[in-house]
C-alpha cells in the first residue's frame, strides 16, 4: 500500500474534485481535506462522505495490517465534535437541575465516546450507552 496521502489524493481526484487542500499527519493517523469545488454535492453529502471515507480506510488498514487514518472533510468532524460536546454539557446541566436522566439521540461509537469522555469527570452525573447498532445512544443520569 502507498502512503495514506497518496491514497487520499487518488480517491479525491477519482471523485472528480480538482480544487482541494490535503493535510495528512501519518504519525497521529489524522487527515484533513478541504474541497473547494463541487460545493452543492459536498454540502448535500458531507456526513456520508466522511463516514464512507473512514469506513473505506478502516477496511484498507485491516487488509494491510496497518492502523487506519481518520479523515475530516471540510471540518465536518471538528464541527460535529464541538456540537456533541456542547450537547453533552447542556444535557448534564439539565440532569443536575431536574435530577432526571436524559437519553441523547442515537450516535455512532465515535460520537458516544465524545460524550462519555466529556462527562467522565463531572461530579454530579454518570453516562451509560444503551441500545443496539445504529440505535445505540447515551443516557446521562444523576448521581444520587
């Protein structure tokens, strides 16, 4: 297998994108692509593109016995992380105020981990995951 950077370039160009910026940190297994052309298709399909690229990279990594790289496109993951962190904090404040648990919307494992990590040190709440597959979510509970 070539480098992750070469592979990402080939995939982005195979999708028809010509105006883009790519940054890859192979040591930390993170990459970022900013697509400047095809605004409409990118905007309408960004979550699916990010998920698909990362799923593909996991499969390629497994096949080649390597660690997968995690790719962000147009800062989608970065903005999503910020949104989920804010949601977790707001839900925790509500749980503390009402003393009632809150179930957050279904999230993938990466997003659930953000919630668990964000609230792990919170002295008044605890978190648990519940459900199966795509319906798995986080419950935030008050500590009695």
